[in-house]
C-alpha cells in the first residue's frame, strides 16, 4: 500500500468515525429535533456525489468512507423525514 493510499484510509476512517456518535444517538433516541433537514439533505446529496467521484477514480478510501457515511446520513435523513416533520396544528 502506498503512503498516499494509507493517508486516504486514515482520513476516511477518522471522518467516518466522527459521524458515528451522532448517528448512534439519533438511532437510539429518535430525537431529530436538533437535526436540520436542509443541512442533511444537502450533505446526503454531497455524499452521493463524492461516492460517484470515488468510483470514477477507483479511489477506494473515498468509496469506502462515503458509502458508510451515506448509509448513516441517509438513515438519519429518513428519520428526520419520518419523525421530525411538523404537521399544522399538531
């Protein structure tokens, strides 16, 4: 493994792992009140683009980290849509 690839895997691991505590908290509590729908929508779209970019370059650290983070962020976004939508009068 080249040094640049090792750095890529370490960076991907750190950034993906930094997202896990928020995801676990949200999964456990179903509390999405502090989650911004706009931010998570744009963030999730960005992850899809990073994933496509990584696949086109065959940059596996990018593909691996963004696949995992996309699964977590997509789940949180889905929970925000399911549990966080405020209905008029309710």
